[in-house]
C-alpha cells in the first residue's frame, strides 16, 4: 500500500485559532484533507459522525474543555484504535509522558511544519506496513 496524502484526513485539534489555521493551511497545501476542532469535545463530535473518515489526529496537549490531549488520546485508543494520534506539548515531562499514548511520542513545541508532516508520513507508512503483514 502506498502512502497517498490526498486520500487521507487529518483531524487538527487546537484551541489557538491562528495556530490551527496555519497548520491546516500547510497540511492542505501538502495534499491532506483537514478537519478542524477547537477542543477535544469538538473532536469527539467529528469522530462520532458516521460519514467522516479520520486517518490521523494531531492535537495540542493543553486545551479547554472536558478532555485535554491525553484524555482525547485515551478515548481514541479505546474507541477508534485505527486512527493514528500525534500530540504536541511544550513541557518536557508532558512530551515524555506522551510516549505511552502516541507511537512516536509527543511532538515538542515549537516545531516546524515539516517536522509534523514527516511525523504523519512516518506513522502512516508504519500503519501501511502493518496492514500488509496481515
């Protein structure tokens, strides 16, 4: 299976509208479909829709609402394990703790958009390899 970003959707979860818009614009320019959510509650609403496909979630760790990034990650791992998950965090201990929640650990902030893109590609390639092993 070949990695084809034009057929993949990223759910971008970040309460900072400026950051969210910049990341979304960058990922769209790279060929991804992007759905945006301001917090985990909005993300869960998106994930509960039957007609929405999500391949990767990129979420900030700290955000307002009933769940933070860790809580959203736990929910996804339990209810939608087919979705790859990337957390972004500022504090080093949060980055370290995210290693248990995300296959590649948290993406430390600040990060370059290319670093995010590389992380998405690496996760999707690993998932494709695992599918071919079935």
